[in-house]
C-alpha cells in the first residue's frame, strides 16, 4: 500500500510512518522544512514539501500523487487558536478535498475525545481546540470517502505496550503514541472497518485483536 501521511514529521506521524514501513508499505509525507525532509529520507520515507496552512486542495492533491490512502495526523500542538484553526480545522478540510481530487478514497483522521480533560478548567483555547476537531470530524463523515476517525486518549511518550482498548466509546485515560501509531496502521489495513468513529485508550487487548473486534458483522 502507498500511504501519504499529513503530519509525518510529528510524533505520532513519524511513528506511524515507521510502523507502516515495517508492514512493507511505501510511505510519503508532507513536511515544511528541509531538515524534516532529511530526517524522513534517512528513515526511508519520501518527503513532499509544502505548508498545510497555505496549500490549496489541488496543490496538496499533487503532492499526494498516486497514494492508496491518506492519514491525517497533523496538529497545532497547543500553538494557539489561530494555528489550531489553520491546521486542525482548515488543514483537515484541505486534505479531505485533496483526497477527492487525487482520487484517494481511504482516509484516516486522528481526532480527540470530545470529553477530553473536561474535568479540568483548561480555558477557552482548549474549548476552541475541541470544537475545531469536532468540526473536522463532521467534514470527513460527510465527505463520501472511505473514512475512519480515531480518537486517542491523552498521549504518552512511553514505549508502546502493544495492548489497547478500542471501540465506539471508551473512558478517556491515557495511551502511548506508539500504540496509537500501531493501531492506525492496523486500521488502515483492515478494509472491513469503514466509516466508523473509534476511541482508543490503554488496555489489555492486543492491537490486532482490538481492531478485529470492531469489524461490523453483516
């Protein structure tokens, strides 16, 4: 499979690219800076240069090329409302439209639990982030694409455990970035999971088993 990762220089995106490579996939990814491209190229990932905040859908479609699937892992990372809107919101919409133009049907979006950290008073910027992510979810679900939305819990930089809890509704706890990446790769390769929103947190079920448990039975 040829996979294009939007956010390949990020922490989840970089781990995903390597997880896909381990499966034998050809991975390319969107990056802005030359040093990011060098890092990806050294890892066997093809960098394609562009700024998500200024690219048109047609421009991004050219970079996507003949990919079989797109995974959107990009995020503003708490850089403020303007960046959140530009990357998590407008950027996701640009990627969805680029998928249509490029003829790429399979699209996986990394989102967020709607109730993430609602027990904390994190202020209006975090409320804005949650609203923007929800709007991106809605855009994708109305796109007509073969989509999956994955909502990971609070992210940890610990080594992956290889076990998770995955389903339509989970309690917001924590999950390692490596387990998120490995779950994304497994979901991408499971065609029987389509047009589903799944929440992911740490758990006791091996990732492949957790993914298979969410296949809809006819």
